[in-house]
C-alpha cells in the first residue's frame, strides 16, 4: 500500500511511501504478536479458574498449562495479561484488544507501526470458540519534532505534548492527567494504548534519529514491560534525561524520565550520593522508589518497594500538614506500623487533630504511640460534633447523585446513600471511607460504590470523585481494581454529569 507523506510542517506532500496493509505484516512480527496472544491468561471470575489462551486448558495453581507445557504467569499475575470472561444468560464471552509496536526503516523513512491483536472468546455449553485477529492499527512517520499518522493525515508534535504534560504536578497519575485535560487530541493520542515493543530489530535504529538515545540497550526492560507511544517516541527523542538514564542503566527511570531533571551533580539530580548508583541499578528503581530512597536511604528493597506504593499519600501528608516524608516513614518503622492502608488512617488522624484544634507541632500529637487507638478515639469525638448535619446532607446528596448511576449487564455503580452505608463499606472493605463523610456531605469528595450485580450486598470497589474526576478507586484493603474494572470506571467517569451543590452546613 502506498501512502502520502507530508513535510515537517504538515503543509505539502513531498513524496509517498509504502506501508504494510494487514496482509503484508512480516512473518516474524506476526509470530511475535501471535505468541503474545497465546500467552494470555483467561480468568473465569465465577468459578475462580484460569485457562490457557492458546488451548483453553485449565491452569494449575502455579499457572502452568499441562497441554502446552509452559508457565503463563506468577502467583500474582500481571493484570494486563489477563482476559476476564463474563456471564450473560450462562454463556461466557469476551473480546479483548492488545497492542504491539514495531519500528521499520522504509526508503530511509522511520516508521512505527501499532499492531492490534484481538482475542475473540465465546464459550457455550463448555465448548470454547476462540479467534485471533491481527491488523495494522496505526502507521506513524517519526521525526525529531513529532509523529505524523499516515492513515489519518494528523500531525502530533512533541512540543505540544510536552506543554500539556508539564502543566500538571509531577505526582499526578497519567490517566488522571488525561481526564483533567478532557482527553485532548495530542495527549490522548500519545497515551491511549499500552502495548509491547518488538525488539529484535532495535539495533537498526543506530543509523536513524535514535542514534543518540541508546534505546537498544534497554531491550531487556522493553521485553518485560508494556509501554505507550510517548515512551518510545517523545521520551527518547525530546527528553535529554532519557539518554543519560539509559547510560546509567536506570532503565525504569528512563521510561519515566519526564519526571527527572538533570542538574549539576548526581546528588542534586537523584537526591542521593553517587555511591548508591550500583544499588539503584541492581534494583532498577522506579520514580516513587527513588523518592522514598532519597528521603530514607533504606536499603531493604522489599520494604522500600512497599513504602513506594504509597508515595502519593506520603506526599499528601507532607503537603497538607508539613510533616517530612522521612519523619513519617521513621515513625511507621519505629512503631511497627505497616504502610498497607495505615497511611490513609494516619492522614485522617491528622485531619481530626487539625479540625479539633490539636497542636500539630507537638511530636506527641503527630506521632501517637498507638495510631489506630488514637485515630478511633478522635474519630468518635469528631463524629459527635458534626454527625447530625452530615447524615442529613449525605442523604440529600446521595439522591441528587442518582443521575450519575451506572448499570450494565454485570455491574452497577451508585452513590453512597447514607452515613450508615459509608460505615458499612469502611468495615467490609477495611478502608477509611467512613472518614470522608464530612467532605461528602459538603459535595466535595463524592463517594460511589461499585457492585457485581450477582451479589449487590457485597462490597467490590469504593470510588471517590472530586471535580467530576475519579481520584481513587479501591478494592478491599485499599488494593487496586483489575484492568477490566478500571476500564468500566474510566468509561463511566467520562459520562459523569457535573453537579453544583448548595448544601447547608449550619
């Protein structure tokens, strides 16, 4: 297939170029995609059984397929590789799309293909029907200034993408950023799909505009991690930090290099002395792990990574109450407080202290001996003061928010209807959502419950919405929902009706 090519300013046609159609995908690329599709895990939530996506054999508890003689996952399998099957009238189905990126040098032009692999699955009376579809989804002409979509004739510049990504705080998650900007064309295009890169031909990039990026040195990372379009175009070509991080062999940081600004010295850049570089390389830190390490210098990797999961919350405590991250972490370690969930309770405890007029400069106040005992004591004091009006307002807001109720064949999302429902959800999910009662009653933090329609009384996901954006979605013990649930939540979020509340707080 011949395709028109435009100049850098996207004004004039300069020549045309041959691009693959679906029948021209090279055999090695086709095999790469097919092998990946065959390595997925099919999960039937109702029966809690996993199957091989190639032969549909039931997997052992260690995710081993006895027929294909291969292991498909670890005990904690990657949710991006899992295909959930759903029940409708006792028939199970799913259609899942996966994405793959392939560089190709064609007539001295650097092309990047986005290949879509689709698994269509239909199970009826225990007889599986499965089909793989592989097709060219995008053909991109890559240059130093940006990318041109050769199928739609649209141009996306790195400069515009950089402008958007730098206008928000570093600590925001990408999908939150996307929604905050209303999924702008440029941002959405660069971040909409995550997939795997075909790496067998990366060394050919040494003779292209990628010659100074050393991206081929990160093959091991790329083989084991899914990436989005911006991570293999914008970061290597428009962000100078990428090259330096690759040379340091800090590959995970390189693919998050928009957060790293190189300064005069190693310590100014990373927050630690260069003597720690071998330790950082050995454990291939991500950004949150680096930040926790820079504050604490903890060399227990397991503990470091557990703490890094809650980096976002540590930052909130620092910003809201002026308590250093290193001091909070040291307090947790000294008192043997596990960060799982308890950082949220700690944040709420500090909120109660502030609202009740306690001195937040007193170490005995901000670092109590028994966190949960003091948390619950202050919560009761706080609740006694504000509960009557809160209960009334929550009921009012819950009724108003019914306009944003969601329902499909499998799930329902609805607003918390009462104070009692918040307390019950908090107990069932082992989270602190009950402490959001006041902000909910003021129309600030709106709380929704997601339920499986097969068991409406069982808590599934607790959702917090602020300014018409989902800011938290948590399963039991403050865990992250799987990708299938998150996709439903994100799609629901896009359709939320904005509401302005006029609630009395007197």
